[in-house]
């Protein structure tokens, strides 16, 4: 038996990442040079470190219980903990007291052995956006929060789940939030001065058709746990590429593959994502503990989306953190930890969607190689002619719809967490770990202005007008900035933990923000303090979305709503004018990472790490449709017609739900 320090470091890094300690994972990954190891993280199962520790404890128990002659020696081993195992002389001198009937002797040691697990499997900020595996069990044991995790709301709040609601108990045990947009914190190493030079575009070849529909029986045992630091280094052979000074990218056509059946649909009783780690009914020692557990709720089979209406797109070799529909065509873009973005043609021309692979490359040793850094953000411009991507390699890139690289934007000194086009389509806005936000000229690829107002990583940005925007950060502050101004136009303070996401309402008058402090706040420019401080979620709020309704929208006669998605496994719909929660959507059983309104505002899609995409009626709060994929859901989005929902998952899959016949 042998093992290397690289292997130990990788398991520790993965444990920190899965437990939600993204900051610590990032620092540890850099100092231990995880990215330089040859370990294929895609082959390492979730909770590997805990599994090895459990086996070690079991071996120690056997070693203590069996004498050299092979007979039981009668030594008591109840309540064995990790500390007991490394101090046998103390353990043997102080025999454990047998647990009372119906209780576990290991429950007293649960905190010592599992307190490092946070309430989320990993809090990504796709922003990275991240929870690469579901490791909520240990934290929920400590906090006593049930899987639905919802807090009591005002009398005006309607608890809607289309069935029976489960009561929550205890208080939320908030985990530390990620400062990164993805689950691979180690790849967030800042780029060297050499990497910040603008590279030339790569020459590419024409794309070929590919069938990306996958078999329903595909395995998902490694969901969300590929090693981004040692991610795919796919060869670019066969593609003509021009030499670039530092960083560039290539697009590779994929050959067609045979058709197969789409992924299986949701069962009548959806369950949480499978992890190879102790569940909520287990401590690290493998002994049952008495923790509350919400039973999976029954879903009416009539609302299940059949496999025939789901197209599963496979090709990514790591987690897919983000996806977005082209605003004018049925093209779905996706960004992954395999250092590629992909454009999938989902137009109704047949059953074989075309796939373009946009490889994010850098110059290394005079040659172009995959950056091996996550693609964590992407956005289409207003007319759908250009796609912008942001990566952990510190570069933003602009691509044409044929997959050719138009520009590479190099000014950030580290990973990019968020990236947005303005409505006019002449500027791109980005936010990064280097604490800055940048406005780029989309036509030239040059930095127009860099804003250095935050004193911690900037996590999200959103345009208010074509030349003003808001940014949020782990420094708990929100800045409103304007192109040409050397200081913030407005600074909002009030959150007591990292601010994960910000969104302007359709009219640009109200700014919504959500935070790890479990609150949702509404701000307006004529007030220093928030207009509404909405407190109902019992864990971190990961993202928020405004409905495309109300004055100034295409649905002016429908009330404006705000949706919030939380790690307490719930989604809430808010009437912002009154400052009240009108619906609490409680079907999910794991953290919810994404929500999206249909173009008419009548429906809301939500994606969770329970592998389910749910579609709700915004009027009644009832569950309308449901589909269960093969990996935890990072992102959901609607196409411009409101007929299809796209979703990206932790197992590398992307799928499209066709809702036209429902």
C-alpha cells in the first residue's frame, strides 16, 4: 500500500470544496499545486475522504476488538471517533458508556467529526455558481433544519407545494459562501503578466452535425465531481489554428453519433442526489443519528415530462455551470468545467442537434493548449449574433454563432465570475476575483473603463442602463457605477454577509440583492437604506430573478414579481410592492441554484441539486411540470418563444424540455 502527498492533498481539497469552504479550498489548492497533479478528478467519487476515514475507523474497531489470537477481546468500541482512533491509549483507558436505547453513542461526536461540513455541498458562485456534491447532511444534523428548510412567514404568505408541506425545525446553520463562480476553486489562480496580453483569434473549420441525445440509463455516479484543475486537455489536432501570443481559443466540429433515447423522466417519488458519503441518517462513524428528515413529496404523475419530450445533450466532460438561449434563434449555449463552451442547435430540423465546441486555450511553451479552467459565465448580445464567455483563466471572449473567436478580452488578473452585455450591444460588463469590474468595448475588445471600488472579489454585475450598472461583492457592499465616473454613483450597505447576486427590475428603478445572510433586499436610488428587507429563507439565498411583467415590459398588465432561490431547498415568489411573500414553492429536496421566468411571466422554472427541474404556475404557485435529470441542476433558462426550457447539470449533461404539447 502506498499513497502520495498529491493524493492526500487532492482528497483534502475536494473535501473542502464539497463542504462549502470555497475560500479555503482555493487557497489550499494554490499552495498545494493541485492543478499540477496528474489526478483525474472525474474518477474520484464524492465524499472520498470521508469514505476512506470511515473505512479506517472500521479497521481500527476491528483491530481493537480482535486479539492477536483472532478471538474477540471484549474491548468496548461504542462511540469511536477520529480522535479516539488516533489516541488509542486514552480510549482504552476510558471505556465508552453504552448509548441509551434508541439513541446513538456516536451522536455526541457528530459535531467533532462532521462540523466542518457546511449547510451546502459547495456554495458556488457561477458565481461559480457551486455545490459540486451534496454534502448537506452533516450540517443539517447540527442545525436541525429539515430538507425543505422554510421559515414561517406572514399571514399573507401562501405555502404552496401542490401537496403536503413538511414543517421545518430548528434554525439555519449558514455556511460560508463561495467567492468563486464555479466549483473548481483551485483553477482560480491569477494569471501572470504574460497571460494578460491580448491573443489573436484562432482559425477554425466548419462544424459538422452531431447527435447529442443520450441514453436514459447513463450513469451519474460522479455528478459534479470532476477535477477541474486537471480537466480535459482535448487535442486540437485536425483544426487549423493560427499562432497567438498568449491566450486564444478554438472551435472543433463534432462528428455525428447515433440517436438514442432521451433521459428517463422523474419517478413518482423524487429523491435527493446520491452521494457516496454518510446521509442525514448517518454520522461519519456509520452509526445512525437522530436527525430530522423531510420525506420526498409525491408528484402527480400527470405533471411528469415524458422522456420523449426531453433531449439530453452530451459532450461536456465536466460540470456544466451555465446555459443560455440565443434571443432570436433556438441555439443553446453552455459553459463547463472542461474549459469549453458549446453551442447546440435545437431548431426543429431533425433529431440530430448540431454542436459547436468553443475551446478556451492559452499559450504555453509556444503552443496552444486548453486552459483547463472553468467557463463560468456566458451571455448573448441583444440580437443573438455574438456570444460572450467568461472563464477562470482570467479572459473574456467574444464568439460568433458559427463558433469562430472574434475577440479575446484580457485585463482581469484572475477568474471572471460574471459577464453581461448591455441592451444596446456595444458594451460588455465583467466582474472578477481581482475585486474589479470592467466595461469592454465590444467592437474593439479593449477595456473602456476598469472600476476598482470593491475590497473583495466582485461576484455579480447587472446593467441599469446602457452606461450604468450595479456590482456586488463578498465585501457585503453594492456599488452603482456609471461609465466615465471615477467614483460610485451610489453605494448600498446593509447586508451582513457576502452578496451573491443583484438584479435591476425591468424599468431599472428597483435593485434586488440576495446574500448569504439569508435576506433579500430591495434598493432604490433615492434612498440610502433598503426599501424592503425580506426575511423568510432559512439558508443562503443563491440567486434572484425579476418577472418580465409590469410597466415597461411586453406584459404591462401583469403584476411585477421577484423570485428567490435558496439553499434551504425552497423558491419564493414575492410581491415587491407590498413586500410580502405570496408563494413558497417547496417541492425541491436539495439546494436550489437557478430560477427563470417564462417570457410571458406565467411560469417559473427552477433547478436544484436534487436533479429536478420544476415548472410552476406563478399565479397559483402550483407545480405544473416536472422532470428529473441525471445530475444536480446548476442553471435553467427559457427560449425566447417560451416553448422550451434548457438546463445544465453537474454530471456534464445539458438537456432541453419541449413544452409545446403540454
